[in-house]
C-alpha cells in the first residue's frame, strides 16, 4: 500500500510568487491534514479535511493560503503571494476516522 | 504558550547505551503519538498511547503514558546508529489535530 505522497519535495520561489503544493493521501483515508514546520519551531496544524469538506481551518495563517480537496481525493495548498515567513516544511497527513495520522515526506518551501 | 514540552532537545549517546525522551502536556491527553523523522523524510509513526498507565513496546523502543495522561516517555534500550533521528511527540487533545513538541534530536555514535 502506497503511503502519503507530496509534490514537489522542494520548491524555491521569490517573494510575491505563487506556489501550489500537492498531497495524495493513502487510498481510502477520508481525513487529510496539512501541517507546517518553520525553522526552529514545532510542527503546527494548518487545516483538516474530511473528504472534500474543511473540518477545521483554524491553523491557516492568513488568506494568502488556500487549500482545496476536490472530489475528496488529493489536496492542494496554494500560497499566493508568498512571503519570506512562509518558508518551512509543509507536511500532509491522512487517517481513517479518528485514527493514526500517517505523514508524507513533506515539501520544503523556500521563499527568497 | 507551548502546550507540549519535550526534553531533552538534543541527545548524543554511545551505541549500546539506553536513553529516555520525555514529553509533558499542560492538558490531559486523549492520545499521545510518537513519531520519528530522519532528515529529508516524513514522520514515521512509532506508537500511540491512549490509556492512563499504558505501555507499548516495539523492538527496542518502549513508550509509556502516565496515569494522569499528561506525561509520556520514550525509552530506547541498547541504542544503535539506526535509532538516530528526530523524535517527536504529538498530542491529541480531543480536537482531531495534533499538537507537537519541538522534537529531540538523537545522535548515536559507535
């Protein structure tokens, strides 16, 4: 069984540009989560999807971040326009019901 | 405020030595998860604890959750270089999302 996959693994963009991160959860997992770790800080929750619906988006930093999960399968996280403080590692996780969250390898975003 | 304190932040041990990593919450936990991360990789699930006093083991790693469900420890017996990485505790406080500690960086030298 394939694990959670994320694309790209690394992205370097300039301030003001747009970046879209993608997450493919484990097949059959209705719950999909986005987390972020900025340098020197702990991993922090961004938002939670149940199928295609946003269950909790309390961790989204501001309206420059837009997450979607069309059809309840893969999810995208768009940052537009990117700022320097958006740099960090973005993790995606998926789970079945209220169960273990399995994490992807992360996308390292560098905004210059 | 930091809801989950993890200690130590860094640990360097000689191969074969035992070690313990601690995770303390300011709130009662619904569940406590231990993950391991190697550089450039995702978080690898190790163990989940949900009941007060629960203890689980896998190979040479043992995790415990105290009776009050606010403190957990991860113990590695006879450490090996393959144990090196960043260990993270994640807490579920009945909100579905996980709250993480800052992690413990473990290095094991021969």
